[in-house]
């Protein structure tokens, strides 16, 4: 089971299981998988508190979104995804940092209702929760309702691929909301492979690139760190500068790995603290990422919780 420890259990988000292929099933609904980060909104007495997936209070970083959610009818605890919309009309994880600098449009897509006016709705069927959510959301440019389609997952997935979306979510129609747990009642089906990673080092710059050449990546495996490769693409000049500034403050003397890895002689090791996300072609037989591309840092997950995400067959 996945766990989110910083929030009280009742406010912890339900987590989805990665699965292999889209499917059709009348007992399921399908939604867009948004390319942003999870955000729980607690509205009480007309004030909104916003929390990241790891329980961090982030209301001050997104004051405009908080103000919009304060227009929700009554008290509520809402689950949703904060995204940044690009010029193509699609959410892009890389744009979220730009949105903080007001260079991209923010939007909060609400997709579930955990509590309403003190009533615990988590054991109610998903579609009932969504219907009640739709009735309390304000009409506001920063707030969206995550619409769904019943039964036809394969067609919905094909449309997501065509439109350049990250993937789709599959949710059991009569499923309860399992706070803080990863369950098979919510499935994520991605159009491209992605993995959260921990940065444990960086190599010296090469040719004309400034700051660093590549990042050294790891995931947690039991009580140690497992090397999963280097990523050297996906960086803008600004990203290189900002990452280098943060990484140099985390320098340590030793590698976190028990065995030698590629380019150790030109590597600066850092404390395993920063979590990033990459997209990649496939896992190699050695358990390394093939052709990874850097997408951005994630502030909603702690390094110790980053493990290799395994696909599970749907039962």
C-alpha cells in the first residue's frame, strides 16, 4: 500500500495503480490523466487550504486558485489535479514552474468529493460523489470539473494519444474512496512511460553546455538506492542554471551506490533529496532507463518514497 503521512488519514489522497493496456468495461468510467500534480482542497467556513500529495500546505503558492475554491458551495474536501495549460490547450508538467512565474495558465481539475458539509462521502459510489461535486463547484476560469466517459476505454485512450495527453484514468463506477491507499479500483494507463526519480549526482559539463552534463538517477529499493541511469536531455538553459544552483548546496563526498556506475570520475554526488520526473522508452534488462528525458522537479513526493513503478495486469 502507498501511504501519505503528513496529512491526517481522512485527507490523504487515494492512489491509482499503473496497468498495462486500455480496456472496455461498462462497470468502469474513464477520465483524462492530467499532467500536473495532485492537490487536496479543504474548504471550511469560506476559506480554502490547499495540500500537495505529501501533505505540504501550498495555499500561499497558489493564492488565485485558493480564492477561486473559496467560492465552493458549503464546506468540502475535494480531490483534484493542478495543471498548467500550454498554447496547445493541453496540460504539461514542465509548465507548472512557469505558471508560478505567471508564464502559463493554471487550472485546477476537480475529480472527487471526499466530504461535504461534514458528511463523509468516501463509502458512497464514485458516480454519486462526482454528481455531488459537480453541483458545488463554482463557475470560474481557474476551476474545471473532470468529465468522464462510461465503458469505452480503448476509444478514449486512442483519443488521448492523438491529442498528446499523458494518458487516461480508469475508475470503478461503484468504487469507494480509499484515503491514503493504492487500490485496483483506480487505474492509470499512460500513453508514454514515465517514472519519478531521485537525483543523486551530476556529471561535469561537456562541449558548449554549461553547469552540468547529465543527472545521475536512482530509486529506493528496500533500504538502499538503486542506480537506474543518467538523463542528459530535456533541459533549457534556465533549468540547467536553477538545478545546478540547488544541487551544489546538496553536495556529499560519497556515492550512494554499493558498486561503481557510469562516469564516476566526473561525477559530483549530492544528497538524495530532489525528486524529478522523466519520460523514457523502456526499462533495460539491467533495470536502467533507456532514452530518458527530463520533465521537471516534483515537490509533492519525498525521495524515500520513490520506487520503480511496476505495471500490474488488470484482474
